[in-house]
C-alpha cells in the first residue's frame, strides 16, 4: 500500500467454482461465476467509505476478501494485518452459549494490547451482562458484534449491512456512536448498506459496485461536484457526458458529468448521493 492508503486492490477478482461455495458472500452463492472482477481502487486513511450496489453486486465478496476470509482468484488486495482489522459480517457470528460479559472478556483476552473496554461497554449499554447470546434479539446481537469490533480499536473497520436488523432510531444512534469513535481515532471504515440517505450523512467516500465491477470511486463531495442535474427544455447537452436522461413532452431531466461550465436554458442543481447512485445503476452504458 502507498503512504496514506489503508485498503487497496489491483485487478482483484473472485470466481466461485461450484454450488454453494460462496453462499452468503455475494454472487457465489448462486452456483458459481465471477462475483468480483477487475476491481481496482485505493482508499485513503481516515475515510468513512459507503460501499453500495444492488444485491449480488459483489459487496460482501469484496469485504470478505479484504478481511482475508477469501482468497482472490486473480489480482491482489492489501489491507492491515489481522490484529489491526475488524470485520462484522451480515450473519454476525457469535458464540451462543456465552454471556454478554463473557463475550466482551473474550474480546479483551484476544486483543490484550489494543482492547478498549469503555468503548465496548458504551456500545452494549443497556444489555444485560448476564444474558446469553442465544437469548438476545437480532438488534442486541448487532450491538454486541459491533462492540467486539470497535473494542479492538482497529485501523480498518469493515461492516457488511451492520444495521439491517435495527429499528430506525437505534440505527441512527448506533451509527452516530460508530462515526464519532471513528473520527476520534482516525479509523478507516468501509460500510455496506442499502440505506443511501443514512450513508450520505455519515460517509465521505463512495465505492459503487455493480455486476462485480467498480462503477464509481472517490470522495463523495468531489463526485457530486463533478455531476449536475439539469431540468428544462430538450436541447443538445454536448460536450457533457449524459449519465441518464428522461424526456416528458418538451421537458428534459438529465444527470450529466460536468465538462467545464454548464450553459444552456436549464435549471441546474447538485445531485444527492441517492440521485447519483441510482442514475449510474440505471444507466448501463455509463462509463466507469
């Protein structure tokens, strides 16, 4: 990795060769094929990266490769050593027979030089320390899994749909705790989620994956500034690259990549993160 880069890939690809080999890890669970292909990016240190894309796009496979749980079929991935990395998978595997307190003690004993008990207890606040994992609700298990990950004080935190089983209020509160801790410690975070509005307020970097390939990669502010939403009469949009356009009668709505100053009879606005992502996903012909 280059200086200031925490996670990077070069021509990374993962192909599953048989039924069930990739179950729960992207497209591989569908019986084989490329779950990720020609994936190249470099994530700067300290960024909070939104990893987005449709189901089966390769997001879970990418996170599992970054965590060292899968071996690439081609290319390479560079990430911190295991002791400096934490990964929370969708299924959030925990030992069901342990109590909350025993689970946190396990985290402390496995990471004696880095463990932060105060952070772990702040995230599990409200949970009965004597309750066994098997008796916890899905949301409570999520809090415990995230406490293990943050208590480790990782340099890189990988989160695969971490808040899916939380109600909106709990999701917002927990995301706030995670992001505040990441900012305080300079932790680099990659979080996969389908809730774009939630990510827009928490993340500063975007990695859009579709069909196993990277479609967009960069600082969110830079990507939004490089695009514009145009509304007005139908007219020639050259020299701008049109990502997506819709025409209703004589009225045009388009998302473009700016190529210099936008001139013409249009109302111009900056897209939201959701506008940007959905337009690129709908526009199959848009260049990466």
